């Protein structure tokens, strides 16, 4: 196996590369990343060829895809709030960039895994979001991801491209950045709590998420690549858990051994109040997969944040550099 990972220096991408490198079936890993949100430091200790570039560069993509048997497409412009500020930039990367990846794959037809998002469901009233539900994204980010899915399945039907589109649900874990305006919930909570500050709680805190630890995600991605799993439907990559933000605070308090306070902020535009996956199709395709429990995942995330802060202090950068 020769694998190209787009966005391979990012949070999920770097974990995926590390998991790929541990598999004997994988002979070579190429990472394509523009480093807009990823970091080469995330790949420390991973044997991979790193190419700094963008999925908007069609010629570069064509050259890189020509030499591989598998593509795991994780490159994206993340964040719902960020897409509201600049919808065109979000569309350019998430929709047009993904179409570039599909075009590059059309000739050689490598096995292609794509990362979509639960944002495509919007705020539907159904408790369990299953793949046959009509989609109605509420943000440009969700709309771009839905366009990517549609193109992927159209290329599979039209050109015989072997594809597997996953819908990620609130992935969290080590390497996930916290120090910016678009930080995801768990890293934002952990970072604030470790600084002794109240965690930022947008809305009433009763909004629920299907939090998925990053190693649960990479386990599925790598198994899918090795077994060349395909699907003519998007597949939820989450396990059907329903956890409120206030419960996340309780688990974080238990992990830290002290109460965690919060500060209430206005709800964020484009946010979805209830998000919970139906995992039935996932378990059909990956019957042995089991999720990392929330407390275990948060504990590992806290440990990573503590080590990162300690390393910054040791390097003379200050605790919050």
C-alpha cells in the first residue's frame, strides 16, 4: 500500500499517519498539507514524505495521486463559524478542492476515503441521525461537505471510483488546537480549565454531541484502507453517544479532581443543538470496532495538554505560548 493523506499534518491527519505507519501493509505514506492549520511537529517520529502544498493545486495533486494505491482525503477548511465569516473560502477548499482530489483519482482509481461531517444533517428533529435522512445543512461549511459527498458518490457511479465517504461527529483528542476563536468544544474546555479559567459555554449547555475520540476514528480509517471498504452511501463515523456540554464539564471535573466553572456566552450562529449518530451502518462495515470511553479520551487529552504546556515552559516560551 502506498497512501496519500491530504491534510496529513493536521489533528486527525497526523493521528491517521501514525496509525498507518504502524501497519505492515503500508509501504509508503505521502502527506500533502498547506500547513494552514496543521503542523509538521504533529508528524514527529512518523516516517512519511511531506509535501507542502494545497488541494487547490490540480497539477500537484495529479502528480501525487499517480504514485499511490490509496488516498485518505482529510484536508479541509474547518469550522462552522469560520465558514460564516468567509463562505467562498470555505467552498473553495471543501467543495472545489475535494473535486480536484476526485479528478486526480479518476485516471488511476485508487481507493479513496473522504471525510465529511455531521453538519450535513443540520438541526433535524430526529434523535438519531441516520444516513437515509434528508440533509439540510445550516452553514456554508455543512453545504460544502454535502457537495463533496455528492461529487464522490457521482464519481463512484460514473467512473467506477472506489470511494468511502465518512461523516465525522465531534472528533476530539491530543493535537487538537485550542488557542483560537474556532476551537472545538473539548479542547477549549480543557485548555481553559487547566489555566484555572471558566470554560466557555455557548448557550444553555444542554446541547448534545456525539463526541468521538480520535483514535476511534483512525482505527476505522486505517482498517477501511487496508480492507478497501467502499460504500455507495455516506457512513456515520460515530457511535451513537449523546453527551451534553454540561456533562463534559462534569467528566472534566472528575478527571482534574476539582470543580470546573463556566462562563455563559451567546449561542453561536450555525451551531446544531442536538447531534447524535446512528452507528448501524458503521457496525455493519466494521463489526469489531469499539469506541474509546469519554472519560478515558478526556483524560488522555488532558495529559497531552499538560505535557504541551510543560514543554513550552521548559523551552522558555511561557505556559500559554
